[in-house]
């Protein structure tokens, strides 16, 4: 029997359930499109399956490496991921441009999204930095400024791609981690007040971001144009009802819903598996949340605590933002649903994160 | 140390705040999902339907209908339908001209279709093979093809009223095609329009063809017996210059309908050519009529069961005229004292009225209902009528007399044969049915229909006594002598009913319904056959003269076909092999072979039975259920084929 105290087994089971759901839904959402564009209905699902295998490999490796290893290697890791972002940002030709954004590095036949490991590296850095400062954390120059500058550098590079969603979520992770570590609230508030005009400028300057902002408030106003995606997403939820129309029978993915297998996969889950499916998914994420928090509370040192919280935030923040976006509770961002959406880099990075969580748990239990 | 502890609890508190915030966010997400999926569901669903209806529905491949020996009665073939995307047509005039002449449709009509603002229009659906080839060769821009199912009945003469037909949209309109529409139709496939970057619509067939195929039906009907029944019925109707007629053949022990024929008949391939739609009705189940003397059978059964009369009880038949209240009953011949058995044998109405009197209305009424009259039998065919039995309160003494010989009530053909089968089946009333199995495209059984006992109406003892009396009917000087068959005991009853005058009351003179219903061999019944001839207009009109010979012909051929031998001829005569190719089918020129049925999962017994029906020689290996067979299902077989079946 699975007991509530068996956090490790719960974590493994939940992760497996999430990626399995993801695999099935990637197939359901992509097979028709894949058939048409690539001549094989298994085009995406095959790749996703390989990503999952790689992900589990990394999951196992990460769970075996004592997490204090990252404490020692935090700066090299940070530097490496920063370098990757730099290469992507400034060296032309190495990036894979999709829809005007350069988010992928080409590595032979593979593509790779440097912002994903960068998020993990920044979390490790923050956990390390914040855990070593103890009392000085309350000061402005030693406790507040350095982590802000470091995260800001990464955020700036990610914004340059541009990837507004990832940049914002990294900013949010940094702020929440700093709050937990005890950085003075007044510093954090002043930072938010300070950032507001910049945020506004960034949104209003770029035409499509402004549009996204506005359509989310009333997607029906322009349901054929800017609100199209969102309206189609909402229709998908509505069509599903409580029980859903059945796996594979959804209609919205048939070209009504662009990017059904990535950003809007939740809408297809809503259509095919209904409120029951959505609720089950919410429960799975809640289990991840509880496991993460539990591991953090019991971790043997501050570094472990912050790292566990950071990783939990990495997954949960992205999950709730994606869910909120496809249900038109938040303006559209290019964020995927962790473990569920199609995509290799984020899956592997999230699996590494889960592996690290597991290791923190095991270390604490060895005592 | 104290400070440290304080720090830790603050840390815990802050983590707790984050945790609680996340829980609130998840609750908000759940509420939003609930709002979208439950509260606003109808609004959103309506929008979804509207968007999807823009997609074009195409007709899926309908399931096949087989007879009990897996011989095809209705098939669907995939044919091309041609559509146009007007925006892509370069030269509307030229394109319409080409298509109009190739498909013999009006050019003006096409032109106006092509100039419309629609993104998709059908040019012509379900083309002939030649038309399809021709248009495809033309290869015109903006013209596309999609495969649709089209119904075809390979034996257009046979079983039209059972099978029914489908309309232009391939929806079942009559018969089992209508009754089993939901199983046979298949999922409606769709063409979806996709907008590419330039705003053009691209059509894309989104459906899985195999998944959308309809399921197949296997009927209880035996094509050969059906053929025999139809042939004999049509012959009798034409010889007697009758208005119409019907024949039903049933397996009394199961309630399976082996044949069901209506005259006049129609050809389902050309159903629309018949100006009077009432011809499509399967009158065996939809129309009720006064049964006449055949009904005396149930009176006698009730009297025996209640113990109010014995076969040798004598009744005075009043020398042919008997006054009850203000009415006078007549017999065709004048009779004095007759035993109950003789009353049935000679079909005396006065005798029947006296038996009815002895039984009493309450009991008679109860048995009428128990035999299934006045209620639908539940047969799986559309439009069944329940006939009408006057309510007990309305039964005067005259009515009791009338009903005793089958007047003043109305019954359907299917009720009559089902009730009669109960006598043949040791008193058990079975539910009649026409579909044995529903099978999906891969041969898996989706639904299986089994014999179903409705109730036990009379005891075995009573059934045996009634059978003994019915056997007398077909012997020397019985009314049904013309139904007798050499080497068999036939149990049956004749009927000759005047047709009621619906406008003036009373009966129309000179218009009769002549009937015979019986089973054979009487002591181990294989077949129950009902023959009704409506308004014979030349020569005699008595059931014993008009209908009984039809029974005899069908029974003789039917028994031989089923391999039931006459007395004393065991092993000396081979069963008559009714080879369909030797019969003149006219429109049926391809019927010189059979296809091997799928035997998988069947028992040894049912395989042997099936083999006897085809007929086919079978070698059996092992026991249990059929696992492997040679030839494979669907392969051509002849009567010389030796099939091998392995059981596990």
C-alpha cells in the first residue's frame, strides 16, 4: 500500500502518471496533423516517447547525485547556461527561428531550448546564494541586489529571444524564492513598483503582446482574429462537459485549435476527458506540490530547502500559468504544460528537477 | 540557538503562505473549469456544433446484411462522389460544360452552384463507376472526389420487405435497415476545411475509415426458404387472381423467422419506382385482419387446458343454423352431432360457438391474451401493430360466439404464427425474431439474439391433444386435406374469413381472406408455416383450397432442403439440394456459388447444422468451439467443397 509518508514513491508514481498522460494526449492531439504534415500519425508521439525515456534516464541519474554537488558546481553551471543563451542571442545562424522567435539551438538533427536549463541553473544559484547569506539577507546590497542582478541578466537574455512568458516566470520564481529566504518585503515591493513601468513599456511597445493582453479580457470581441485561439480553447472545454467526448474524439484539435499538442493541450484534455480529466490533472499537480513542500520542510540544510522549493515552483508555476492561460484567466503566454505538452528540453529538465527533489528527500531520510 | 529556531519557524510560515496561495490558485482553476464545462457548457457546445457543421458530412460504408448461411442480402460498395470548391475553379463555363455532359446534369444549375460564395458544393454524389473514371481522367482544377458508401441489394427479388431499403442519404427507411439503423449506419465521416496561411480552404478527410464502418447483420432468414416461400406465394396469388398475400415460415422451437414474404413485392434497389408507398409495408407485422377459423385452434387449446372439454365430447351443431340473441350463426355444411375433434376437422362455426360458451368469456379472454393476441410480439421489425381484441366488458354472448370462430377481432400475421408455434412448441410462446447476430467489421459478435420464451401458455399435454386434433384436419375429408404431404403428419388449420365492411359495418360479400397455418412433422415440428391469400377472385375461396396447397409446396421443399426425410425413407433418399443456380432468378445471374461463412467460435453442432443448410461437406477435428477453418471465411465454395474445421 502506498502511504502518505512514502513521499519518494508518491513522487515517482505521480511523475510517471503525468508523463504517461502527456504521451497519450500528445498522440491524441497530434496524430491527424502529423499524418497530414509528416505522413505518419506517430511522428510526434514517437519523439515524445524518446524524450520520456531520456527524461527517466536523467531522473535516475539526478536522484543518485548528492545535491550538495550543485552547491560546489553552481557557478560553472550558471556560466555554461548563460553562455548558451548568449550564443543563441548573438551568434546568427545557430538558432532555429520559429514564428519570429529564436528559442531553439540547433544541434545536428536535434533542437534544444537553452532557456529551460537556464531556469534550473538560476534556481540552483539562488538556493545557494540565499542559503549562504543567513543574516545578511536582510540587507539591500548583500541580500537583495546580487540575486536580482544575476536573475535580471538571464531574464534580459531570454527576453531578447523573445520569450516573454519564460522570462516572467523566471522573474516570479526568483521573487518568491527571495521572499521565502526572508529578503525584506519592502525591497521586494519596491522592485515590483520599479519594474512596473518597464513591464508596461514592453507590453505596449510590442503590438502582439498588447493584443494578447486585451483579447484575454474579452476573447469573444474578436473571435475570428486575435481571440480565435482562445475562443477555440474555451469552446473545447465547453464541448467536453463533465465526462468529455472521449479520448481521441475531440474536434477542436482538427485545425480549430493551433498548437494543440503544445500550449493548448489542456483544452483538448478538457474536451476529450471532460471536467473529470481536468480535475484528475489538478490532483496530480497538487500531489507534486505537497511532495515538494514536504521535502523542502524536512530538508537537512537551507540549500536543500530552497532548492526543493525552487524546483517545485519551476513546475507548479508553469502549470498554473498554462492552465490559467488556456482558460482565459491570464493573458496568453507561450508556456507549455509541464510533463504533458510535447517538447523535449522542458520535459528532460523537469525530470531532472524531480530527480533532484528525490535526492533531497533521500538525503534527509538517511540521517 | 533560540534565534535559529525562530528563523526556522518564520521560514516554515513563508513556505506555508506560498503553499496556500498555490492551493487557492488551483481552486480558482477548478472553479473556472467547472464554469466552462458545466455552467456555460450549452452555450459553448452550441458554438462548437456551429463551427463543426461547416464541415461536410459524407456517407459512411453501411454494414452488410447476411442470411443465416452468410449469404449476402444487402451490401455497401464505396463509390466516388464528386464535389467542387468554386473558388479554385479557373473557368466556370468550361468546367460546368465538361461536368454537365459527363454526368448528364443541367449545366445552368452547375454554373449557379459554382458562382455561389460557398467554399464547397456537391456536384454529384454516388457516381457510377464509369462516370467516376471519366471525371477523374478529366482532372479539372477545383474538382475533388471523396468515397461514399452506396447500398446495393444483390438479390433484388428476395426479401425486400424484410430488408427494407435506404434513402438517398443512406438512412434506413424500412425493414431491418430501419430497425437496426444505429448499428448499420456507421459513424458519419466528415470532411474538414482547413484554412492555410493564404486563407484558402483545404479539404481534409479527418475520419478513420475503418472506425466509421457500420456493423453487419446476420438474419435468421434462410435465403433458400425465403425464395421458395416467395415463389409459391406469387404463384398462388397470380393463379387465384388475388389482391395479395403473405407467407411466414418459423422455427417453432426458437421463434426464428426463416422466411417472410409479402405479395405484391417490391425491389429494394428501385424502391422509389413504386407510386404507392403502402407496398413497402411489411404487412405481416403492420396489418391486422380477422383471422377466421384458424382462431378455433386457440379456443380448443384453452378448453383443454381448463378441462372444460375433451376431444370426444359431443356438441349438437344445430343443422347449420343457430340463433344466439338477435343473431343467427351459420355453417357452410349442415352438421348434427359432432365431436370436438370433428368440429375442428370440419371447421364448424356453430360447434366452436358452443365450445366458446362452455369455456366462458373470462377464461377465453385470458387465453387470447396469453397467446399474445392484442399485444405486439416484439419482433425486431418496424411498425408492428398489436391488432385488436375487444375489451372483456364489451363481450356479449354474440361476441363470444363470433370470437370463438375468429370474427370480431383482428390479429397480425406474426401474432397468428407465433401463437400457432406455441402449440407446436409444447405450449411455450416464443418471441419471434429476425436478426440472429450483429457483428462488427472484424467478425466480432457485438450482440447475439437468443431464443426467448415469453410464457408457457398451455401444458405439454394440452399441446399434444390439440396437435392430435389438428392432424385430423389434413386427413381424408378434413378441410385441410390439400395440405397433406406424403410421408409426413401435418398439423394445421384452415381459415376463410369474410372481409369486414369498414364503411357500412357487417361484411363485404365475395371478399375473403383465405388462410392456412400448420406445422410439420406434426410430432417433431421443424417448420411452422402461415399462408394468407387476400381476396382470391377466381374459383373457390376456401382456405383449404386456396392456401393449403401453398403450405404443402413450401413445406415439401423446405423439409427436403433442411434434410428432414419422409417416413420410411431414411438413408435411401439424399436431401434435395436446392441449388440456387438451377432456379430462375433472372436478375440474379451471379449466384452460382456460395461464400464460406466465418465459423469461428461456433459449436460443433451449429457448424454441422450450418453445413447442412448450405449444403457443404464438413470434416470436424477436435471439440469445443471452432478455432480455425479451411476454406477461409469469404472464400468461394461449391457443393463439392470439402471444408475442414478445427475445434478447441
